[in-house]
C-alpha cells in the first residue's frame, strides 16, 4: 500500500490583510454588542449595560488596531469607526421579551464570544510579523476575559433563576 504524505500548510497573512481582518471582525463584534444592548434595554438593564460595555471594549480594540496600523505605516487600508446609525443588514432590532428568549440570546452571545476568541488566536498564529504578536496577545487576553465574563454572568443568572423558582 503506498503511503500518502500530507502537508500541513500554515496560512501566513500579509500585515495589512491581518490588520484589516482583525478590524473588520471587531467592527462586526461592536455592531453585535450594540444590537444586544439595545435588545435587552426593556427586559434587563443590567444585561444591556454589560453588552454596551463589551461594545466599548470593541471600540477600544478597533482604535488600538488602527494605532498599530498607523505605527507600521499602513493607515490607508483601514477604515474609521462606524457611525452609531450603521447596522448590519442581517440584524433587525428586536426586544427581549421573556426569560427563555433572554437565556437563548445570552447562550448565543457566549458562543459568539468563544468564536471571536478563536478567530483572534488564529490571526495571531497566521502572522509572520513579530511586531504584531504583543498587540494580538493583548486582544486575545481581552477576548478570554470577555468570554469568561459572559459565562460567569450566565451562570450567576442561572443560579438566581433557580433560587427564584425554589421560593
């Protein structure tokens, strides 16, 4: 039986491609967190504030990516922050109206945060530029914290729900 050799190709992104991908991803995250903050506004203001603060963290990461881009002389390729009126066409505004719906949306937010963490980990692995490694590592640490906060919030909510059901 002939032996087949498989090669594992490592994707290496060009500097401007990596920064553009990272910024576009963070802009999508920003939009998603703004939408979530709006959706929870009438149901639970504490969740709305949490989502708004996670959106602010996205804005800070976008600004940091733009700063790194300018520092490396690539500022022409990256775009400015979206205005508050911009929303992705797929996201329609809606309000959370039940605990089950809130739970489902929060579970999806956790899944999305985990995906975002993995996305940035893959971007860091795909860079061949040592100068980007510290900035990408900081973003990954922030994404890990974001995921942990959402999971902690969800588990504390679950404990509260169980306590209220028992009483």
